[in-house]
């Protein structure tokens, strides 16, 4: 609802601004615009009120109590001497660090459950807590992480943006965290003022998350999948909605607008491209004129051939452009089948919805989303299944439960492989 109100409000404002004469039509449209803005403001304040109430519930427990973490989460501190022989991080995982951004809106206890599942000492993390959240909520999460992680120097915190759905603030929060992680170097784990491709990056790929998601693949599986990608990004490409297109402005540098999920998997080279290419800077300045800009940013950059973005893919077929093969998230939009509840046109899944995801060869990486006052029991079941699967895989590391062929046969991965081969041949 909020997304549609924001888009319609922008379109009306662009049209009204173009009317030169003071007419009855202009006054009528201005009145309608005011109603829409008030409606959207009330919608946002209501969301904020309930979000804070739910977050307070998530911070009601003792943040210094780690429970049985010492016994069950061996991967958090794999150098302990009392571990079983299989409880170790293999070299293929240790030598392939991953960066994660987590945009957190509510329930710090839920954010901790996500971080615990994806945490590895060699990885890097940036958590952006919504600026609207109270100091109590932020302090709870910081204390839990500092207490329950032996070394939390690879977990960074930001809280600079008041995130409003469907506005630039969604993208800005993500990009702030991405920039922080991009500024890290292999020799330093604290951000520097600048970085460059001449410095060896400390991580290979970046995955952006929200605090209401949970993994379907453990870190070992993710590293195997990302190695198969060989530099390709996983970014959705869909046709751009005409009603989101700005009337009075045109995209810079001849860019064709695409939309897609804000959930992405990006190579370090692509993230470096975002922060060093002047055309991307110009595109960012243009984006506030676009309806729901966070859904246009990554998809447009990844799918315009003349940008030559690292890991990009400008030649998707019809199946690719329908979203087939996009498995960053399990996320269902209305009117898809949903046995749970709808929230902002997104399915809050019941157990019946997730049963196909628990199959061995399911390719999806993460689930979106879990709302604790609606489907916390579904998260409990998913979490138990995830850790059982992870234990089995580490006990049998010579086997794979991951459908690597599925990823190797994706058109954007094949394109990247040919692109790499052609580049190498050109250097000979």
C-alpha cells in the first residue's frame, strides 16, 4: 500500500508541476496530492509505532546471556580445543570470505539469530539499525554480539538513515554499509578513507540481507555456489513499470531503466564499480525522481551493456526477464499462493509454503520473510532444519547437498565464463 501511494504521489506531483495555468484541475490535483501524502504519512507512523513495540519485545531478554551458544555454535569460535574432528572450517571456506549487509528495522533478537547462522570469523558484516530505533534496541544487539562472539571486530554497526519504504533511504542505508565494507582492505579490518582495485580486497562477494530473513544455505554451501558464479552477479531483471518513470527527467548516459529485487549477490569488482565509476554517481543523483528507486538501481547497472559493469549481464532471454532462475530469495508477492498471511503484498509464509524449500536440491539461498508476531514458529522450525543440515554437511564434507549444476547452467553465469575466457585470450 505504501509503495503504491508513494509512486502515485510522485506522478501527480510531476504532472501538477507541469501545469502552467492556475486551473480548477490544478487545485483538484493538489488536493488529491495532499490526501495521498497525509495517508502515506499516517501509514508510515503506524508502521513505526508497531515496529518500536515489537522491537522492545525483542530486547526484553538479557543481552549478555548466550545460552548454549558455546556448545552448539562451534563455527563462531572454531579454534577451541574441545571440538570434534568435523567441527572445523575447511580451507575452501576459509579462503573465500563473504561480506554481508543487514538492514535491520525491528526485533534485535531476530537479527542476532540471522547473524549467528551466517557468521564466520573470516567474513565481514555491516548491520544498519534504523535511525528511528531507540538506543535500548541498538545497545541490546551490540551487547549480545560483543558478549557472544569471541572476536566481533569483523561486525560493523551503522545507524545513520531513517529508512522509509519505497524511498531513496532504503537504498542509501544499503549503500552506506556496502561502502564501509568496500573500504576494507585485506591488511586492515577497519574502514579506510578510500580504496582501489590495486588493493587486494578482503572478501570476494557481497550479499545484502534484511533482519527478517534467514538462510537456507550455510556458509560452506554459499562459498561453493559463489565459486561457481566465477564473478557473475545474481541480479534480477524485470521490465520497468511505466508509472514509475519520471516525466520531466531522463536517465543519464543513455541508460535503459530496469527494475528488479533489491536482494542481490554482487562480486567485489561490481561493488568497486559502484563507488568508482562517475556514471553510477550520476545515476544515483537521478534516482530520487524514480518511483521505488531501490528496485531500479542494481538491475539497471547490471543489465546495460554499454556500462560494461563487472559481472553484468545485458542479454537475458524471456525466461531470465520473467525472473526465472532468480533464487537469492524465496519471496512471494500477491496474488501468488500463500498459506500464511499477507503484509505489504508479501507472503509471510506458513510451514506449508516452505516445505518445497527443505528438499535437498532446492536452489534458493534465503527466505524472506519472518515476522515474529505472525510466524515465529515457522522460523523456529526453519532454524532447526538449517542447523541439522549444516551439521550433516560438515560431517560429510566430500558430499554436496547444493545443486551446483543449477547455478553453472544459468545464462548469466555462462555469459560471465565466456567473457572471462575471451578477456584472457585477448591478453595473450
